[in-house]
């Protein structure tokens, strides 16, 4: 019984550390974004089209790609497929992620393959060096729906954060996009270890 209690204590500490890492990631992303969000709002050209933003969604960009999860405690991750749609000015993102195999951790039931559907607002971060390179650095936040709850996420509805880079246009006109993503419910319902994953996609 003592060994089991000690083991459970170690698992709880690991979960606390993971929650702390996620919080640090979010705070770091906000800290990076904060100094340039105002500049982002002022630097973008006002649209000459008076239509509401949702009319521009069909004029956006489809992206298809793949990715992988990563865990801080050595858990077995999984590969995933990604499909996203960003508005014409890259202010909004709709995304679907399919986790292909089960994710496992010692003593926990496996997290079965599932879907995450996400909608986020994006902000482009303007720095002269980055702007001159043709690369876009962005930060985003929004909501995500997970089709199955498990030891990673105890609720279907979650918060979504992302930070990524969209590389200069290719000769074909498309672009590559790399993003670091996190989905969790901010501790509103346990368990809440969260889902951390990386995506690489081709933007058409």
C-alpha cells in the first residue's frame, strides 16, 4: 500500500509539473506576443471591402499536413494528420486533427485515437528582421472540441493555443507552416494533462 501511495504521489507530482510546463508555455507565448500585438493592429492595412470578416473565409487558404505528439514524462505518443483553413488575411483558423494511434502511459488507460476540431484567432507578430525575410511569425488562441475524453483531457471542450512560423512562398506559390500547439481545459476538469503536438503543413 505504501509503494502504491508513493507511486501515486510521483504521478501527481509529474502531472503538476506538466501543468506548470503548459502554463509556462502559454505565459511565454503571451509575453512574446504582447509587445507586438498593438503594432500588428496598426501595421495591417485597413480593408477596402466593407463586408464582414466571415465573408472572407471562402477566400482563405487550405493546408494539409502531418504531425506528432510529444510528452514530458516519456509517454508513448502518436502521429497525426492535419487539415486547416485560414482566412484570406490569416486572422482566423479552422482545423481538424486526427490522432492515428493510442497514446499510453504506465498505469493509465490508453488514450484512444480521436479527433480534435479547433477554431482560433491568429495574430501576426511584426518584427523588421522577420518581415524582411518573407517569413510570418504568428500566435493564436481559441477553442477546441475533442471527440473522446481520456487521461490527457477530462473534458470535450478545451482551450487551444498555438505559435508557429509560415515560411516564404515556394516557386509553386504555396508555403510551408510549422506550428507548436497545446490543447487543455486550463484545469477546469480533471484530468487535464493536455495534448501537446507539432504540425507541419503545406499551405495551398
